[in-house]
C-alpha cells in the first residue's frame, strides 16, 4: 500500500524552475498511478496524520492502516530557524503549489509596475534568502526569466533589483573557490547582487531586516523568497523519539533503533557518515534519496524472505548546480565542470531520475531533452 496526499508526484529538484516561471508547473509532475503496477500496489490518496510505531498503525484522512513493514518517506518542509516573520512574510519553496504562487506573484508585480501610473520600484525588487543550492539555482532561473518579463511588459531591465542574502561566510560550501567564483561572476553579470556573511534577523511586510556591522538594516522588496533551509516532516517529531529538525538517525540498513519493521528514507532520515566524533549526517539530496529507495526495496524483499539485510553504502557520483537552462557548475566523478557541459549533465541527471521511476514514457514526456 502506497499512501500519498496528492494524486501526483512532482520533482522537488525542479521547484526552483517552477518558482521562477521558466518551467510550467505541469511539466514538473506526473500522475503517481501512471508509474505503478496497480495489480501489486494499492495506491491511497490520503494525508498521513499520525504514525503509531508500537501499535503498528498509520492514521490518515482516509482511515487507519495496519502495517507489518513501514517505509517512512514523508519529505521535507521549509526550515526558517525561528527567524521572526519569515513564515508570514516570505514565500517558501516547499511544494508545487508554493512554487506556482511564487511564479504568479513575480509576474503580477511586473504587470502591476507596468500598468501603474504611480510606479513602486519595490515591485521590481526580489529578495532571495540563502545562497545554498536552492537559492543559487533559483537565481539562475530568475536571471533567465527576468529579461523575458521585461520584454513582455516593456520594462527597463536596469530597474530590476535581485538581491541574495546569505548568513554564512561562503556560498555553495560543497564547491571549490573556483566554481563559486564562476557562479558569482555569472550571476553578477546578470544583475544579481550578493550580501554574503549577512544574517537575516527578521522578515516583515517591507522585506528582510539584516545585520550589518552589528547594526540592523532594512532591505526593501515586494517579492521575498526564503530558500535557505529545509527540514523533515513535522510528523516525525510527533511519531518518533530522538528526532532533530524532522530527521531521525537510521541504522546501517536504514531501519531505526528498536524497530526492525520501520525504514526511514529521504528527507526524514539522517544517514551518518564519518568516524567517531567526526560522524555527520549526509546532506539530504535527491541522489541519496534515490539510492535509499532502491536499497529499501531490496531490503523489504530480503526481510520478507527472512534473509540478512545488506549495509547501505552511499555512492556519491557528484553534484551539479544549474544556472538556468544553458549554464551551470558541478563536480562529476571528481572532475569540475562548468558552462554548457554542466547544464547538459544536469539535464541528463534529471531525465535519468524520471526514467528510473517511470521508464521511457515518463522520461520522454517530462524529460529535458525535448
């Protein structure tokens, strides 16, 4: 039995494209039923409301289900780290619906500016909180989308102001200084301004409040997007012990301590790597989640056959960060790549993910090589 609150599955690694409006939201999703063998899987469209680990039941909006083996893959939510007003005043890139709202809002601001006699420059100002993976990929898409909007609404592009604010001293910490410089040069050439090592202390109706040299400063914009953190589902804290930011530490076979019938994968799991005091959870990436999914399918089969479970070993094949549809940076099999080569690799990775789930049909319909 597969329980999911939506009838569709969306590629969460494409949400930045739907948010910027460079990709139609419909192109980021497909019906779940279309990729299932329904003679073997009962698909229930319902929202999980509670997991009772000891009673071995899952409560949902469509009733309660008993389980012999449970796989928890509830996904992520935005993490605002308690910053005042962030939930209320900033858009969050959480799901396909929030992405649609962001894209619609941006276009509405441009249209309002174009059609207003009393023009407000804040309509053309966009603040992005976070210069990590999501923030940078979103900026790359905005750099592609803004010229289109300016042309459509006859707006002088020099009036558009896109500002990225990051509290950490370095953006994209997974990449070398060379690749980071490439990203900064690329985006700055397209009008993006960076404020690195600048903590956001609050969000309000005017934009972000940031701290500069121990003084608070207001940044103004009518579009404010938070892209600086994710956590596992809040249902995790309500269902399990020892959960931090929606993530629970899993054993080497992806089961949780004390419960040999419960696997946790994806954004809700913390897979520890390293030795001794240097053990840290692996970043919750799509690459990790896909490998966990395949491992868990095999583990369930072994469990049903009373066979010994294998040890999950993450195979890091590299990371690619897109800068719009025609550029990017990355490290693939230990080699740094930039430009069109990185963009091609990103499209290949995305299309391969579709193929692995839905075969040729989904890859052809939704893939990025058409």
